[in-house]
């Protein structure tokens, strides 16, 4: 989607034209002590996992068009050749005007009236803070309703070496994260919801261009999500819906894993968690579900690649949130 409504399940938007379906899962395999070893030919699909190269900041549009606002280069300290993009969909406060400073700890800090990003290149970490209430009061004069666009703070990357689904042995997604804060700023708001999800696109790349570009992408694809946090629920069930019914929608199927496969229930604010799971079997199941439900109708498994990801905050409700991510990777190895 426009990295725009990836996370919003139809239960959130009562006026949405989405078709939401909860799937059934009989067992879950979460293990907080899971471990594994990669083969000698394994590669990380993610580039610049320390965020040392800087970011391409996108303009805060409502239509999902990916237009550069600014390069966040840490006042010249970034290595350049950026691999990451940062999106701020629907914000009335353009982050290109954020103040920049270097903290006493040597981290790079961008901050404006309602959001901040702190980059710790030495520890492969980044902290994302967002106060959507300030944005909604500025833009709407009230907390958001179901018919209005919502605040985003997402990190995005097109993979330089997309992984062919049929050609790899595994795809281990690894992430260490802490939700530092999740505060409801308006107890009377109609949509009390803050969401954090890690999304990938599963794309038919036969046209030769594997980049995710916009909701009008010529490639056929579907969304595959690892739901991490939703302020309303102790966990997220396996689910699917079509991303449609609003400005900027991608009209693609969104498939979400049951979070109990990789996280415990009832995440504790301030506690660090680790996601470490082979998502390849779940992606194959998502593909089978997709072709049975109108997605990837002309695609075979061998046509499909994991080619793009985004992760971060989407705030349908008025919330003040903070998240620290570190040591993110997706390791794959060809058969």
C-alpha cells in the first residue's frame, strides 16, 4: 500500500470497503529461546542495517506518491548511497523541517513538534517517536474518525537482491525491539488504536523491475505482515483483507500472521522482545491463500520474490508512542 494502510484492519475502519477475514490456526510455535545457524552462503536481504548511510525522507502526501522531501544525512556524517526510505504519510508537519542534533551519546537526532527519530549507528538501532494527537488537532481539530487519513512513521527498503520464494531454503526474520511508550491521548476518541507491524511484499517480478514503487505498481504482489503490537488486543490473530476503500489504497491482498507464532501475548511496555522466525513456510501458505482469494492469479511460486519491507508506527488513534528497533535482518540461502 502506500505504506499507507498496511496495518489498518477493517475492524478499525467502519466505513472502509475492505473485506476482512479471520483465518483459523490450531497451534502456535513461539519459543523465546529459539536459535538456529545460517549456512555459509546465507545473505541478509537488508542493506545498511546500522542506518549509517542515512535516509531518503518522503513527502507527507495523502495519495501515496513517493516524492522525495529531503535526504537525512546526519548533517553530512552519513556515508551516503542511502538504502532506507522514511515515510510520514498524512502528517501536517513536514519532517524535512525537523531540527538536527548529535546527542551526548553520539547518536543522531531529528526532532520536530510531534515526532523524533534517533539513530544509533554503533548499535544498529533506531528509535521512532510519534504523537498523532498533535497532528490530528492541527489537521482536523479533533481526534481522527474512520473516514480521515492517519499518521505514519515508517522505515522502508527495496531489497537489492530479492529472494525467489521457490529457490531459497529459509527466510529468517530477526528483530530486537522495545515499545518504550504507548499513551492514549484522548480517552473519548472513536478509534483508540496504535499499531506496529513489519510488512513485506511478495511480488511477481517477471517484468524485470523488482522495486516496490507505489500503489499503482505494474507488478502483481501481495502484502505479508508480522503484526507486532496493537493497543487494543493482547495478540493479533491470523487475518487477511484487501487494501481498498480510501485515497492511496493499493488494492492488494494483505495477509497477516498470528503474532503468537513469534511473540508472547500481552507485550509489556518497556521490555525488550526478540522476533526470530523462519517466515518462508508462512509466505508459501499466504501465497496459496492468495491465489484462492483473487491475488497473484497469473503467478507461479517460482515467479515470486520477497522484494521490499516496511516497519514502524501507524496510528489510527490519538496516541503518543515510542519504539526502539535494533539488529534487524532477514537471512535467506539458496537451495
